[in-house]
C-alpha cells in the first residue's frame, strides 16, 4: 500500500509540474499577444516587470490550490491505508478462561463398549440373517415348484399350464430382485440406527461438558477415519464418556 501511495504521489507531482509549465507558457503567450495588440492600436506598452509579477501571483495561486488537492488526496489514501492495516493486523479474540483445553474420544471403542451401540449391531446382524433366510426359502420354494411343474405339468390342462408358467416366471423375477431390495432395506435400517446412536452420543457429550465445563474442544479419533495423525493419550476421555453413556442408557431402558 505504501508503494502505491508513493507511486501516486510521484504521478501527481509530475502532473503538478506539467500544469505549472503549461500555465507559465500560457501566461507568457497571453502577455506577448496583449503587448502586440496594444502596440498595433497605438497604446503604450506597460513595463514587463509589472506583467511578470502579475503572472507569478496567478501561477502561485494555482499551484497552491493544486498542492492543497494533492495533500487532501494523499491524506485520504494514508487514512485508508491505516484503516486497512489495522483491519489486517487485528488479532482474533482469544479464549477468556485460560489455555485451550482439548480432549478426544475414541469412537471405535465407543462402538465396541457402548451398550446401545452393541445392541444395535446385534439387531442389524439378526435382521441381515433373517433377510438371507427369507431369500433362501423363496429360492428353495421356487425350485421345488418348478421341478414339480416339469414333472407333473402335462397332467394339467393347457389353461392351467399357462397360468402356472406365468406364476413361476413372476416368482423368478421377484427372486432376482429380492437381494437388491433386502440390501437396500438393511442399509436404510443401518442409517437410521447410526443416526440415532450419533444423536445420543453428541447429546451426552454436550451435556457432559456443559455440566463439568472442562473442555473447549473434544475431538473424535478412529482407526479408519481419524482426522489426526497423533493425539497424546493424556487427552483421552473415552472410558469416562462410555461409563456415562451406559449409565444414561440403563436409565433410559427402565422407562
């Protein structure tokens, strides 16, 4: 910014010098033209010294005005630079209660030891097992009915045969679509349960920290998706949080 101001001042000084030179040239031309006109009309010429004094005073007035404008512009630029400099060097607000207090929670351990998380995982595994069994049962039933039709289909009338073929085809299509549907249902259930679990953990951590007023920042640590490469073990509050979560969940189940 200071370099811009200096460049502005140099440019403005050049403009002032050019204006002064131009004004002096114009004044001299005016004086010469006036003297020639008076000489042609028979008027007596005025002393050149007097004309020179008048020109100098006029130029001085113009120069003073230009200098005043330049100083005003420079003052505004300097003021803007000062304000910008102050804004750029403004220090962010610091924590008022002392040093930054940080802790972390190992989310892998929470999933392994939090009773709510363990029960949710077991429920999802049971639902997945149930879906697999449903598919196997439907597949076995279709194979059995198909084999029976191939063996005894000739005993049916043509109308019954066409109806049975249509039924078997529809069941085959449904069976082919069944794994994708079961997988989608499982994923949706997992998302729902995960959100419920995270909401419970986040709510407890906020309430825990509000009651104890211990930390300014609580991080999460995971083996797969941890955003940190290293955290000192002294900042680990996982076991304390898990204990509180299980006590809260135990009370919740009693209701």
